[in-house]
C-alpha cells in the first residue's frame, strides 16, 4: 500500500550497509509517527509515479546533521537500486512480507518444496525482498538434514534462471572448479593455458579471495587486468580459446552472492549449499563440461574420504540433471600446494611451472597436469588415458607459456607488477626431525594477517613441505608483508602456532588420495 | 584480539537500530583498511582499559558530516551499552563468533541439545553476542519439528536464569496470561481486582501492544500510570494485593524480548516459542500459580481444537517441570470479546462491567468471571467449583470496583483520560440477515489503522456481535480516529473487507468451546 499524500525528499546517506538495504527516517518525521513504523521494520520506498521501488529495513535517526525531518534517507546500495536523484520526492509504506516467505515457513515445518517454490523464493531474494534474517531462516531450513536432493536440484535451477546465462555457441565449453581451502592451490592458471593451447574452449571466470589469502582473480591480477566487460571477454575467448577473468561483472546466478553474504558470517557450509552455489554459477557461465576438484585432508574443507565420496555423488546427481557433463576428482589436501601463499607469491610459482623452471614446485605442476589431462579427455579425439601426456607435451613444448602470454596480452598486461613485501621474517624449525604436518588453516591465517590478498606482495613463502628433513634453526617459511602493523600481527600469530609439526620420523604413508 | 596501538575516538551516532548494535567506521579510517574489516562484519569495541566491551555489526560511512575519520561511531543502544562518554578513546577488533554458535550448528545438523547448550546460547543472546541473522538461524533450527519438549524446558530455564527473578515472599502468587489474538479481550483488568479483592496476591505486569490494537498496559494507561519502578510496585502489591503495571521496567527474562524482535518480523510463532516466551516471563516475575487462556477460533491464533489441546499439553509439561501450578483453559475465540477495540474503548467496557452497568458487554463479564473463578480456586479454602460464584459475588457487591479504584489511586490516576476520537465513521450492514462471522484479524487491522494503540481514543466500537439480526443499513460498528490521515486509511481498509459476514440464517451452533 502506498499513501501518495505523504511525500518525502530522497537523501543519499553515505553509509555502506553491504547487501542489506537500509532506509532512514528522522524521529520527528510525521510519517514515522502516524504510520506506526518501527526501527527494523521493512518498508518499501516508491517513486511518486510508482515506477521505481526499493525495499529496505528502517533505522530511525535522531540527528539533524545526518538528515532533515522531511527527508527519507537511503544507504548507498539502496539509493543506487532505486535509481532516483538526491532531492527527488518519494513515498514510504510498510512492505508486505515477500509472498514466497510462505514457502519458507512450509520448509521450516518440514515440508518438501516444489520447483515453483524455489523459483519464487530465489526471485524474491534476487529482488532484495528478503532481509538477512529471512535469508538466514531459509538457509537453515534448507541446510543439511532439511533438503532432499531433488530440492537441491530445484534450488540450483532457480539460481540459474534468475540471472543472466552466457551462451558461447559451441558444443563443448570446458570449466573447472576447486571447492577451495588449500592455500597456494593455483592450478587454474596452468590448466587454462594448457587446455586453451589444445584448442578446447575454456572461458574461465574466477572469484576474488573472500576468506582465503588469494583467489585466482587476485593472483591473475598481478599479471594482467581481470575486470573485463562481457564484450571484451567474448572477443578474447573467441581469439585465444580461453581467458582468466574476474567473474563479478556479469550477472550470473546473482542469488548466489546474496546467499553467500549470509552463509559466510553464519559459517553455514552444508554440502548442498556448496553444490548449488558452484553448479549454478557454472551453468550460468555457459559451461557444458565441468571438472570439480575436492581436496581432502585433515585441515582441508573436506576431512574424510566418506564425506568426499558423498559430496561427489551430490555433485553428480545435480550436475547430470542440469545436463552438465561433470566429473569429480578427489585430490590430496593434506598441505598447501606449491610454495607461495598470497597473490604475487602464487603468480611466481605459476610462471615457474609455465617456464619449465627446474626449481618450479613439482606438486603444483603435477596436480595441474593431472587436472588438465582430465579436461583434455572431454575431447572425443583424445584417447582415454592420454590426457596427462598431452597436457605434459603442451607444457613442456612451451605452448602453454605462449598461450598464457597471449591471454595476458589480450586482457591487458599489468605493467607494474607487485613486488614481494619487503618486511621479511623467517620462521625456523624449533627442533630437528621431519615435517609431519602443515596446517592449511593456520598458514592461510598467517598469510592473511600479513596483508594478503589486499596487499598483493604479502603472504607466506614455504621452503619446506611435508616429509622434508630439517635441522633445528632451518627456515621453514618466510613471511612477507608491506606494512609494519600487518607484519607484527602475522608474527604474533606464529608465536601461538607456527602451523608446522616436526616429528622424529617421516610422516606415515598417507591414506589420502594422491595429488 | 585487541590491538591497543590503534585507538579511535568514540562518537554517539543518532541512529536507532533497535535491538541490533551497529558500529560505524569512516571509509578512510586507517583501521578499516589495515584490519581487513568488511561492512556487516561483527566487531568488538573495547574501552582502552579493556573493562568495557560491546559487540556490533559494522557499517562503513562515507560522509564526514556523519563522523570523522579518527572516530568510531556507535548507534544509540550500543553507545549506552558500552557506557563510555562521547570522545573517550576506544579500540576495535574483529569479534570472534560467540562460542555457543557451535551448539547452534549442532542443532541445525539435527542433534538434541543439552541444558548447558541452551544456557550458553541464551547467555550470549542476552549479552548481545548474536546478530539477528544468528538468532534467526537458532530459532529456525529450534522451531516446530526441530525441538524435543525436554529441550523446550531447557530453553525456558535458560531464559529465566539469564535475567532477574522476583520473589514476593509468599507461597501463592497468582498470574494469568492469554496467548492473544482476540481484539477487545481485556479480561485481565477485571480478573486482577476480583482476585486481589479476595485477598490473593496477583502482581500483574503486562506488555504494551506490539501487533494488536491494545495491550493491557495500553488500556490501563488510560486510567492510571503503568510505568512503575520495582520498589513502587512492591509497595502497591503489598498494600493492595494486586497491580496492573507495565512489565518493561524489570529485567525479567530479557532474552525473550530479544528473540521476539527476530521472531515477529519472521512470523515465527511455533508452539514451543510461545510456551518458552510466556512461561519464562511468568516464572521470572515470581508467579507460583498460573492460568493460561487459549482462545480457539477460525481467525484466532489457534484455529483447531486439536492444536489447542497439543499446546495445552506443552504448557503443562514445561510448567510442571518448572514447579509452577499451571492450569490451561481453552476458550471461544470466534469473534472479538466486548465491544471496544482500542485503549480508551476497551477501558470503557471494563469500567462498565465493574460498575455492574446493565449495558456492560456480557461476554466480557462472563469470560472474566470464569477466569477469575478458576484462579480463586487456587486458594485451598475455596471449594472446588465455587470459584465462579465467589468471583460473581465480589463483582456484584462492588468490591471489585473498589479494589480497582484503590489500585488506580495507588499507581497514580490519569487525571486527563483520553477522549474517544472525534472522527467517526459508521459501517453499516450491506444486507439484511444475521451476523455469521466477525474476523478478529480484520477488526484488529482496522482499529490499528485508525490509530490504536498510539492514539488512545482511536479504534473500533462494535454494535453487533455474532448471531445478531440486522437490517440493511443498520450500524455494525463505528470507527473512531483522532487524525484525518489515519481515519482515511481505516475507512479505505473497510472498503476491501468490512470484517463482518451477513448470512440469511443465524450461525450454526459453534463446535468451539464456550467463553
């Protein structure tokens, strides 16, 4: 309902409330009193002609320096969504709860939802009709025990349908995705040039790091531009058969980003949420053939083989129904991959592998070849089992490096690559013996504390890996930082736990899978 | 973790964010960048000496009119909780998630929680360690299908333990509570004077209306002061054996108010949440004997007898374990009780009953006598079945009115009682026949739209009730409003649905219980 008789002047309030829209009314505003609004109530703001609308939660302001009595304030994102100018007249009304909330209540009550229900919920989410509280209710009702795998399929389809969908106009569009959690695991930047050099289409878009010390987009950014508009992206992919871009520009499965903004602070990470998040993005990005990497290890996201196998089945079920050609590999996630952790350090490792430098980290090289090989076998002309050798040929012949250089040139080379942070601390072995454990979580924390990914030259450089023999005082890793305060925080963190364990025997043979 | 080297100047921001604490940092504040804070991240603000702390979610400000770069802003409630002065130096750090969130995750995963788990969750909620999203996750995980009745007991106990608890120093402290949803149902203001006149202790504290057109506190306020501090309350109860006060001054089961601030916008109202909310408040308020009224009807909160019976069992289970003497009555909730809907109109009905006015609404009188009678039978000296007659004697003899006058005088008479709103609209019967339905929800909506409870003289005055015969054009009810805009809104609402149904036969005999 809209009461056009009461109009307020729109005022952009310089407050960033992230994915939650906030509207501000002055305590002495007559509308506040007569309408019985309450702080945190949900309101809808309409343009006078009723053509533009935005939903927001209400905060009440008691300071005329922030806004006047006859104004209606909107936080930054809400202001942009409404698309009016400062000073335009607007109306405010109580927002009706989103209609799809009824389906959420049925889910809370234990009912199974239909495809239509998921579509209406996700459409309302994308249109910002859900508060973070309401999304939290939906996600918890759907988590773990609460959802059948058919429902997961419906959810994923709804997430695809409510955004844009790319079409590359070819029958085989390859993609890969790792579920994450392993520092330094920058295989994508090797797999893409190898696969593209083979001629297979692999238009790879990646995210920036959110909780990790570097994402593929952060690392690639040390070498080239990654924020490309869709036309530019198409042109590059058309010419080079691949790209390494940031995926944030296209509106692919926009519900995913919104739901993640609630899942992350709540630490909700059920297998179902992971599957729908990854597969909706990939289908929206136009992938037809997809390789999923599930690292498993004691400090990885997935800690037991049984869980990895169950997750694989869920990926296969939803992927098959979505019409994807999907393969899942379960890999070793016992320790970081490569040496560097942090954008510039990881880019250094990648380039060494591409250059066939004898000093390149062999685990990163091996894992990338294995994954690239599996993707190459999507090609009907590559004989089963020959993918690995084909990938190795492409790498060793220098064709992967040439392709990477072409992609960098096409995206726009970074002419001012970051230097490694000049504040350096060496963390040494507290006793002699063998490295028996490297904790992925602690190494990621130290690298982040040192400034990664925001400070691109900051992070951790591993000199020892599991199984290496060390003498007391040998350097295990170096911390690089750009700013003194970050440096101190990272060093302080190592005093609690250096992230390495030294034993008197080499680690027992792993029961986890090979790379 | 706290980094004392970075200090900011505390600044009270005049924004009311209700039960959610918000901290504000300027975009250009160096702490924002180096610490990797994100909008909506949870932060802890500490005094320099580390003795005072408050938790909040972060908003990022990009306007120097709102706050300076070297300041840390806090919303009104957060500022008060921290208890420092404007300009004092403070430190900010990432807040660790509340430890009890681990138990919430176990609940989401389908585990049964222990008494300790509920205590740690509720303690963190009361200390404002939970965001609204996190509370939403907890409430959904605990709702309907998710909770065993033992867990409901633990939750209720935790809500009692984490607040103050009143002790009246007597073995029989009576209380009553209606689960709500029936407009005009102001029996409490009759039950209290009857029971207190009998000599039984009934220190009644009530809430103000939140979603209804009037709460007992709102209605009593038209006659007397209701915001009494605890000492004054004790003094009145000691002298008069009863009171009719607002319950917001004591810190009784404070978790309840916080959880309700999330349950209400989410429309979460599972039976478990209702039971824990009501019983925790009553036990904290020192009640030993409690009568619960569950109205049931097609537009009441509880719509089927089966649901009412199940709810009764849940009240009995938890109440018995808490050591309460608890009785539940299931009453007729097919239509509003009495005639007035809105504070002044409901007070008028109450006074008419107390005055034994022949024109007093007989349904309100009968229901109040029935409830008072049940409470009087808590007295071992009242013979089983004699409660009603005893209550009627007290009412008819004028002793109830005398007691009400004494309570009003003790609390402080309102010397300027509100007049009925002077803008009046009569809603008439669209056809001749019998009133077959009166919709509780629609009548409450119309009364609220007219301005109740904020405008105390506004509301709805019912002239016809179910079963009454009407001619076309007969007045069904009057709308009273104080302000023209409210008046228009209420009238507009009646054009969609007047809330009455007229049939050509009297309504069939009800299968719902009597009053």
